[in-house]
């Protein structure tokens, strides 16, 4: 029999009552299964009938929220029912936990007790564009997000020009291109708590030309000011020279709460997810401390505005200039000593 997890008291908080934590792939595939079902306008009852096991609609709903461990035969049946390719079904099935494969639902006393990550505590999604779509969909489905980056501004905060520059130059993409049909059926949580932590090197690192950078930073300021009918975005600039924590080891990492379950997600050569281990807890704690210690709204706004003004000055000096030294000049404008890593001797 599948092992049911305790439902969260509130979708925006981690599961209460000391409930065991699901494996990362359970949470990700729960969002994926729901997106597939809704994109094909299938009801919970139709999904239950297609699962090839005797279940009701409540059970299917719990599978989609990672509140119950879906049996492998049911997972494979549903993926085939939604038209997922056979090789992809097999890949996901091979990576999915089951009680027969030794998966354990860790009690509260054992969660985060292990120094190393167990077999089911980390998952790397190797499915190319589909994997990137799942990564982005998971951040949409989260009710609480703390996103830290040392490299690039994340998708939900980008201008079209910055996005195009990322696609042209980045060694790996963090947005699906094109987005699969199911992806559009995973809408952002309306009242989600979202905090973006920008390492201050992000303000200095050229993406595209100075005009693109200036417009992108002005867009962040617009979001922070709160466009009409919206709440203002919580964006903090973290001084890299003063706050080094476990989250810096990842470079780009998000601390997410999805359907009451907490996990970390990041993008390296491919999307990865982890939870339950002591390492995951250390990164989580480090991110939360970074939020508490980060400059507030006013100071962060001023730092981004100062960087935007300097990129604009580069544009005015030479509209066609791509400026290899822009990172150094922006650092000078921000009043911080900074050495562009590209200039470091080999």
C-alpha cells in the first residue's frame, strides 16, 4: 500500500506535525502530472481510471501534491495516458522511489540528520528542454521562494532583450524553448512569497550590451516600486564581500515550498533538486540568514539604481560599445573594490 503523508496545515508552510518529507522527484513529478492532466482537460476521475490501480480521486490529488507515494505501475500508466514518450516514461520510472527499492519516509527525528545525501535525497533531471520546463514550473507552483543567484537574473524578472542575450550567450538555458503545452497550465501562485537575492556581482556582469543591462536594471526598479495593481517585488542586493554562506557553493539556488513541502532547486548542467539531508538543511539555513542580513528595500533599490545609471552612461558614451571593462567601472560606481574574474591571470 502507498504510504500517505500528512497534509500541510497551509499550502504556504512546510508540512506540519512532523510529517515525513517526500523525495524531490515526488514533488517535481506531482507538479508535472497535474500540468499534464490540466493541459488535456482530464478530470481527477479520468486520471484515477487510467492509473491501472484501484484508487479514488482523492488519491490522485494527493499524488499531484506529493502527499502520497504513487506506485510505479500507476506512475507509468498515467504518463503513458498523457502521451509522454516511452523512453521518457522509462527514465522517470527508473529514477522514482518505491518501498520495494528501499525508499524510506524519514521521521522528523531523522530528517537532516545525515551528512551525506541518500539515494532519494537528490535528483538531477536529465530530460533536456522538458527538464528545464519542470524546473521553471516548480518555481511557479511554489508558495514560498527564496532565489539566490551569482550569475544571471532569473526568468520571471527579465526583460525580453535580456532574455534574448541570455539565450545567445549562456552555456545552459533556464527557460524552456519552446515551452511544452502542459507548462502553460502551471500558473504562478497568486499570493506567493517571493524573495530574490542578487549577489552584487550580477549588477556588474555584462549580459548583452550596456543598453540591455541598463534596461534590465530599470525593469527591476519598476518591479520593486510596485506597478499599478501589483505588490512590489522583494529584491535584495547581497554584498558578495561580506556574506559568504553555504548557498554560495551552488551559485544559483532556490529554496522552495511546494504544496507544503520544502526542497532546494538549482541549475547546473541540468536542473537538480535536493532535500532531507543535513547538507540541504545547511543551504536552507544559509539562505534564510542571508535574507535576514541583506540590505533592505531602500538600500537595495539605491544600489540597483546606481548600477543602472552607470550602464546608461556607458550607452551614452558609445551606443555600439560592448565594453569589456564595464564590470570594473560599475564596481567603482558602486563604491566597492571588484576585480573582473575575466582579467585574472591564467
